C-alpha cells in the first residue's frame, strides 16, 4: 500500500492509480481499500485526441510507470477491463512488421504465429525497434501507437479473446497512463488510423486462424458493470431506442457530445451519424458519403456555372502525377509543399528510375504545357479550371473535411498579358468565393490579403476569405486566390510575342482553389446538439415529407395527396423526398431527418388530407406552419430563404461578438484565450521575422497561462497566433506616425487580423 497523499482536490489517495474519465464527474470508488478520482480526460496526447475526435467513450487511468506486463498487472489490479500484452515483430525474410496484441497470460508460439499472420513457413519473426517505428518507449507499445505509423508499415493483429471482454485497457503512448474502451471502439480507432486489425483465434486446435472482423459487423460486447455514479461518457455511443406501434425495436444513434462542451467530439459524431463521412482504411483519407458529396455537387454546379458565364473559364483535366524534375523546378514552391508530397517509388517489385510525385497542386504539371500552347499575345488570356483530387501527406493530425491527406477541390489557372488583368482575375474569383460562403453556405467571411509569410509558396500575392467557428473559437481559411506574378513563367519558359514587334512577354499568372473544407466549415458553424443544420441552397434535400399513417388512414389513402404535394414542391425546382418506410415510426423519422439537417420537414396526416394542407417544420428554428396545397410552392421558397437569412445572421452575430481590436501586446493573448479574432495595428505585412516572433511568443504565453509545458507539433489546432489576413475592409484609416504597431512599436501601416486557426 502506498503512503497516503492529499491531491489537489483534497481527497486522500491510497491506491496505486487514479482515474481520469471523459465524463468529467468526480466519484469515489474503493479498490482493495484504496480510492481513485474520476476527472476529465487529458489533452495534447494524439491518441486521446483521436479517441475524442471519433466520439469514443473512454476511461483514462493515471498511475506509476509500468514498463513490464508483470508490473502492470500488479499496479492495475482491480480495473474492470482486460489488460494486454503487445508484441512488435518483424519478419526478417519479408520485412513485414506486425503489432500483435494479446492477453497478458497468452504464451505465443512465434512459429504458429507465422501461419496466422499469413507468412511463409520459413518466416523469421523477431522483436523490432518500437521507438523508431512507433515513437514510443518499449513499455508503452500498444494498439494506440499505430497513430504514429504515418507510413502504414505496421500491420495490426488482435487476439480474438480480447474482443469478448467488456473493455480493453492498454497504454496511450506512455506507460504511466492506461486507457480502457469497449472492443468495438478499439476496432473503430484502428480503422480510423488506417490500421484495420486482423483478428487472431488462438484457441483453435489447428494452432490458430485469422478472422476478418469489421467494426460494424462485430458483435457488441455485454454492457459494463463498472461503477459509474453519476453516469458519465463511459455509457456514450449507445443507441437511443424505442418501439414503434407494431412492437418493432427502432434504433437511432443520437448525438451525445454537446457542441459547447466537447466541440471535437461533437463534430466527429455529427459527420458520422448524419452519414456524411466514413473513415477510410488509410489514416487521413475519408469517404464522402452521398449526403456530403451531394452538398459538394451543389457547390460545384453553382461555381462551375459562374466561372464559365462570368469569367470565360474552361474546364480541363491534367494528370495526377508530376515528375521529380518538374516539381523541383521552382525552389520556393517545392519547399512550401515538400513535407506534404507523396511519392511513387516502385512499380510492382521494381524500383523506379525517378520517383513520381502525386500532385499536391498542379502548377508544376500544367505550366510546362502552357509553354507549348502560348506563343502569341493573341493566345492570352488563357483561363483553365479542373475539378479533381489532390494529395498532401499532412504531418499534422488529420481531421475530416478540415485537414485530410486527399481532398476534392477545383483549381483554376490563368495567364494574362498584364498584372492589372491578373489582379482583376484574382479579385473576381475571390468575390465568387465570398459568395459561395455567404450566399450558398450562409457563412460570413472576411476577404483580405495574406502576409508575405502566409502567401502561396512561389507566388506574388495571395488573397483569401477567412471564416470563424464560434464553437471552437478558431478561424479557418475558406478559399484562396493567388496572383503568381511572372515567377512560374520564367521557370517554365512561358513566353509570348508581344504586340510590339521583336519583344517577348512573360505572362502574369493566377491560380485559385476551393475545397471540400467548405462543407466542414458549414457543419461547424451551423450544426447544433441534434446534428446537422444544412444551408438550404446546398442541402441535398430541401424538403422531406413524412406521411402520418394510422389504421383509419392508410398509406394508400394518403398517397394521392402526397403525390400532389410532392409535385407542387418540385414545380419550383426544390429537391424533395417522401419517407414512406413502414418499419419506422413518425417520431423516429423526425429525429432522423433532423439529425441529417434537412431544412424543412412536411407532415401529412388525416387532418391535413381532409383540409388539403400540410404542416411544415423548419429545421433551423423549429418554426411550424400550416400551408394550403395551392400555396405550397411559394411558401416553401419563402421558408427556405428565411432559413438562409436566419443562419447567416446568427453566424454573423456569433463572429462579430468575438471580433475585437487590440493595440497592446498584454491584451493580445488574453483575447485569443477568449476565443476572439483580433485586429491589431501592424507595422509591415512583409516583416516575416516579427510575425514569427508573435507566433512563438503567443504560443509560449498561452501555454504558460494554461499551465502546460508544450504542445504536440502535429496538432492542427495550435495555441499560437497566426496572421489570417490584412482585411480589405479596414476598420479605420491609420494616419502616418500616429498609430504604433502593437508588437514592434514601429509605425503601423495597416490593421492585421490574427487568430488561432485550423
């Protein structure tokens, strides 16, 4: 028994461990005469952050270091979860690497394991270096460590016996912590990090076999009997259930995390439970399900029409791959993307003579072709756009929609005779991006110009639209439009005959891009604790019709009127669907479509049939109205426009309440800690050294204020401040010499917008 100590809560601790639980409720539980405390989970650990992102309920234990299985069993004796033994093995013959997680008492026959892992009989499994592969010490190896295997070289294998447990307890990247989750949750984590597990059955007489199990198909383990008073998020992710009038059980995955309490967990739940996103097998690569892809199609259709009709842009398509030589031709450009470039180095079993890069952007693919096509000033302007995917192998922690390793976008590339024409193109596209966010997505944005430090690598000037997410207190870049100058033209020898005979002209070029990040921004800005609240102008469905069927009023009786209502809605071009599924009750359907964010729900029951009317409920504010059949088309249009205006006004008010002006450094970090966007007098947007100092000092001060030593360098949500833009709409004019820079003390030349950003 350890000596009694008094912790910061004033509670005696006599056990070997304390418990930090995601629920945040403090409880006392006696284990072998000792006590432990239940407090909120830790942050800054990429493994725990990932569990939170995925909405996985977990319990975190703090204890002394347990570098061996024997010490772990002794110290964690009493935890109501199955402990683990973890073997990191490498086959010396094939080079394959496996992390095998089994029970502590399991005696693993490595020769039998060869067959179970699908290796050849002459395989030679040996323990290998965990620090190099997984960035953890020997005692901290666990399934959670695969999040550090960004190259996906480690194959995961789990003992089937662990899946029969109520919960599995193992280390989250450090051996003085242990975290327990339900087996299905661990499988979900592994799939989300790109390491789906092979399931190993050791108990079979044949010496073992591999069972392929997916998270969805795996049988849910029995409920935990662990004490939890009051209930915490240990019970999260369980299905809200009810029975319909026929006695059939109905289930709907409710959103359990609260937006204002656990924003990251809320976001992860909303995008998965509303059927927008599915996690792919490769970490950072996500499946856009029809519900989210439908939103992208609406954005795509609007923007594609505008650039063709308003800007005379043509669509095209260029290859996915770029040669090493072409990519590295522009030093600043490749330096800006180098850490994110994915390379193809082998063809089958053969090493390629020269690696081929997967496009992170297409300047280096397109511009050698521009040099062939542009010969005369009459060939200008050239205006091209392509809709495609790009790959940026992010080092930072990936998040669906916001920071992924593959994403969809449009990228426009143009060439012009003068800088004035190029600037005009940049401004025209930036205005279209503003309209995408404000007129389609109901998200207010701030147009501006990036500082020299934040501009596009290799470019001349970058403009941007910046949005604000009230739920997290962070800014997010919405889209960018760049004037590339003549730099790329010089590198790729793009020259045309000028109007003046005998002279060569290097065109002025632009590039501009909008990505599926825009969907994530809309979700974060508008969603609530029930789920999505979709902007009407991009919603895959504008209206869902729910017939209210009774014994005295069957679907057959309602159908003719439902068809009339459907035709009236569609007559104005609105997207509409009838939910006539007989195996779900109306209440279940209401919750389902609310969670998916459909702007308007129509209810049609016996009374509506008799009165030739419908009852319409608006998602954004719950407004309920009765609409006669003859007025349906015009009223729906009005309700949808009102919904857009309500959403835009609400988002604008939330942003403006957190937009502050600061003129002194001592007020800067406190404003950031208050989740504000900060406008400051700034000396020079080209002063990269001063800007970097602001970033580093703000990080240091913020960590000190939070009582933290450091933050994970891979986090996508740093506490450091960064410049967002120099807003085009400056709040006030700065007379020469009268206003000083808030940081350097030199004369200010502009107001600069700062924030913590995704």
